């Protein structure tokens, strides 16, 4: 089960009003990372083998159809390795919006890091998320 971590951040709106917030992280165990890496490897390499069976789809590789399979094998390995190395991903930012003064949570992409700009899901105003000093 992924562990939830929180670090303090500041939420700043356009006029410069500040509110305390928290940056929420998800930390994966080694088993979970191995599982995700395996799934990605199977999906990418499996797709490559499906494509291999449909001749029209490897027209760009018509002279060397096996090269595309090798390429997909390397791609699958790289994606699986990258997935395995992602032990901590950004999950969201929570806190009170400095503009509308309501509690909200902003969803983040896994690779998001502070400082970043997002928009309040309740009032739509821009929100700068900066490190809390
Ligand atoms: Zn708001």
C-alpha cells in the first residue's frame, strides 16, 4: 500500500495573500514499483507483438520488421525502468484557497514539483504554490 507523505507549502493568490497548505506525496513500496514496471513492460511489448502480426502497421519497417520489435523491446525496458525508479509521485495540494477562503484540493501530475502555478478548483483563480520557509 502506497504511503502518504505531506510537506508544508504556501498558497499565494494574485494580490499576494498567503495561506498555509500541504503538498501531498504518494510513496510506493518496492513491490508496487516492480508491479507497475512489469505491467508497463507487458503492455508495450505486447502491443509491439500485436503490431507485428498486422503487416500494414509495420510498413515503415518493411525491410526490417524485426528491428521494430527490437526497438519496442528496448522502449519497453526503458519505460519499465523509469516506472520502477519513480518511488515518490506528487498526488495533490490541499489547503484553504487565499481567494475564496474555502478548503480545496488541487490534483497534480506525478512529476509536478514546487514552485508551480495551478488554479483553484472552486473559484478558478490562479494559485502559486511555493515552498514554505
Ligand atoms: Zn478559490
